[in-house]
């Protein structure tokens, strides 16, 4: 055959035989297209392994043309009622969780997406526990803790298992104003570094516990020491003095409580000053 076609060892001879010229031409076109692809590299196809470690063409990859009904299994008619029944039993998708968290708990789209993809069950459990026990902890704080805060702590080398960690103990004391939310990362670091320690142990060790009476006296002293500034700025002195107060109280009491208390003390001072005039 090589002699008949004057072929060398580098040549490939292809014989196409068919009773139909049309089929033979189609076969030739397929062979020609395959040969052209081979010049660019190994085409995507099913190949067989050869004893020498190389591979050879076996068959083309299956495409849409090979998708056909299973002939050995009778078709099953699926009613609309069955479809609805199946759909109602399917678990909630991540996208559905995102949308629900955003609407139900007032989370931003970004925060809802983060918590829906990390600890959605833990998040909802903690939200429900806080609501049931009357702890004034916002869902946004819980979601931020489970996403951003834990991620930041992990980067610092503090590994915390969100599924089993005592977040309830933290939220209970937080709702009692035992410390401010700014102290939560430090409390988590302490607990991650001291096996068996409680949230109360962390609060004591970090010196976070401060009574509201102590906070009130501290704020009164700050206002008294800056009487001239308060007289000059009036109620707008709240902003600058917040920075002064929080420098010492950050983490010991919630910033919102401090702001309200500071505003009340400044208003009382200004009323007293007006009375003296």
C-alpha cells in the first residue's frame, strides 16, 4: 500500500470506502478536520493508553448528539403537584438566606452575604437566644463578630471554633453593660489563649469591669475639668469630649451609653451655668 501511494515512513495513508459518495465525502471531511487539529496539539478527545507510555485516539468526547433517553427505563410522568411538594422540602439556598437576613435582621447586602456563607445557623441561634433572653444585642453586631472579627483574629493566629464557642456568655455580660462592644476582640483573644477561662475571668483579667456609677463620676470630672470649653462650645462639646472620655473607658462600657451620659452631664452643666447668671 505504501508503494502504491508512494508513501514514506513519515506519511499517513487513509482509505475511505463507502457505497455512498456523500458519506465518503463526509468521512473525508471529518478525517481532514481531525488532521488539521493535530497540527495545533492534542485535541480534546477520549484517548487510549499505549504500552510505550503514549496515547492514541479512541473516540470523540461525548456531545449533545449522544444524549438520549434511557431505553431500559420507562419514562416517569412528574405532576405539577409533585414538583411543588419537592420544591417545598428543599433546603434554603445561600441566596435565599442572604435576602432573608437582609430583610429580617436589617443587615447590609455585604454583611448578609458574608454570614450566609460562613455561619448562618450559629448567627440565627445567637440572634434568637438574645431575643428570647431580652439581651439588647443587635443582629448586626452578631453577624460582624462571626465574620469580620473572627477573620481578623484568625489572621493574628487566634483560632476560635464558632460552632462551640461561648458567645452567649459574652452577649449576656455585654447586655448588662459589664464592658463595651469594643472590648469583644480582646476578650476573644484572652479566651483563645487561656483554656478553661470564662468570660467573667477575661473581663476581670483585662480590667474591663466598671460600674455605671464609676463611669458617671468619671464623666462628671471630665466636664468639670473642661468647664470653659463646655461653656464656649455648648452641647457641641459632646463630640470632642467623647474622644477624651473613651480614651479611658473604651471597652469598659458601651460607647452609646457613654455618649448619652456625657450629653446629659453637659446639658445639666449648661443649665446650671445659665442659672448662675
